C-alpha cells in the first residue's frame, strides 16, 4: 500500500522556487532516508507532506486519498476536510529542535495531543503515554520538565509524544543534528527499534552510516529536485550523479 505519493510537487517561497517538480512514493513499512545539502528543500518537502506548508503545484496523496492538488493537474481533492485532518493526525513529526512544551513535564507533553486533539480520557492517555515513554526508555523521567532533560532525552520524549497519537507514518527532520555526538546513539537506537517494528518512516538525516543501515531507499535532494532514489547499496556504492559523489566525499 502506498502511504504517501507526491506527484510533481512545486513549492515557492515568494519568487524562490524551493521544490521543483518532486515526485516520490513511500509504501507501508518502508523506511526512506532523505539526504542532501543544506537549503536543498528537505525540510520543505516534509512540511508539505504534513500540511505545515501548502503546495503550489502537483498532487499529494496520503493513504490513497488525494489530500491536496494544486495547479493544472486534472485531479481534484478526493478527501473530505475531516478525512484530510484524520490523515494528517496519522503522521507523527519529530523536529531537530524537539519543540517540547517547556511548562509541561515529559508525561504532560505526551498526553497533551491525545487529550486535546483525539479527545481521549486522561486516564487512557496516561496509560498510552507511559507505554510510549517506557518504549523510549524514559518512564523514570515522566515527571521531569524538559529543562532538566538532556538533548537526547528531550528528543526521545518528542518521539514518544508523536507515537502517542498512534501514527501510521513518522516523519523525522534531522532528529539528531542538534545533539552532542555522545547523545546521537540513544535517539538513533529508538528509531531503529521503530524500524524493527516496521513503522513507515521518512527520515531527513546527515547520519550516513545510520541511513545506510536502516533505509530501504535513499533519496538525494539537491536544489529542489530529487537527483536519486535508490537502494542504500546502489546509492553509496554506485552513485549515478556527480553531485552525489561530491556530497558523499564531503560527508564520509
Ligand atoms: N518559510 C520560509 N520562507 C522563505 N524561504 C524559506 C522558508 N523556509 C525555507 N525557505 C528557503 O527554502 C529553501 C529550502 O529550505 P529547507 O529548509 O527546505 O532546506 P533543507 O534542505 O531542509 O536545509 P537544511 O539541511 O539546512 O535543513 C532555502 O533556500 C530556504 O532558505
Ligand atoms: Mg532542514
């Protein structure tokens, strides 16, 4: 089953053409890493997927529903507004900068969306939150405020928070790049665990070894375009595009 299909997506910020006809598919259970130089449009791609940005052209389908269609594409949105909202709720997003609520404990951060968005009873939300905090190894920190957590712990709470909404797809935008090197492993470990459970994931990362190890496919973006969409083996061993060779030489 195709979880996400982007067809010829265009995005502008003013006169800046940031996504220049991007097409990609993510199938159920697939782990896709997105790599590429700074400013190439990786974050914008993720933000267009989960409605944080509107697209200016192309078709966005999520779980078989056309949730956005822009420009002269000959297709109309097939999802109702309610279906569109439901679809996006099924997408968990984890940012580089954690984005936890500072005035809430770890547990309060995790129960917030299930209660306010999904109208779940507090006792049920707490059960789910404790399960997710245990999964990321932080049940003992449930009553701790973000200011007393390390970066790696904060990011693991952020992952637990996304998981508490029972997502079908997890989107990660450079989840480890704000972390001290010794804290990267604990966050990658949690993502690896999700991979073993066959969570569908799209991960923007600069961690080449990690991307190679866990991805089914690697997408390389440069200047608003996808230059490569290949298996990790092909990507790292026989990159087709000279831009990728140059990038990998710098990164490795
Ligand atoms: N809200 C915005 N308004 C205007 N320009 C933007 C906005 N967001 C991003 N851009 C521009 O769009 C281009 C792509 O940005 P984007 O953040 O998607 O790149 P990226 O590949 O994620 O880079 P990085 O690796 O540094 O995170 C950049 O030129 C950026 O300056
Ligand atoms: Mg980015």
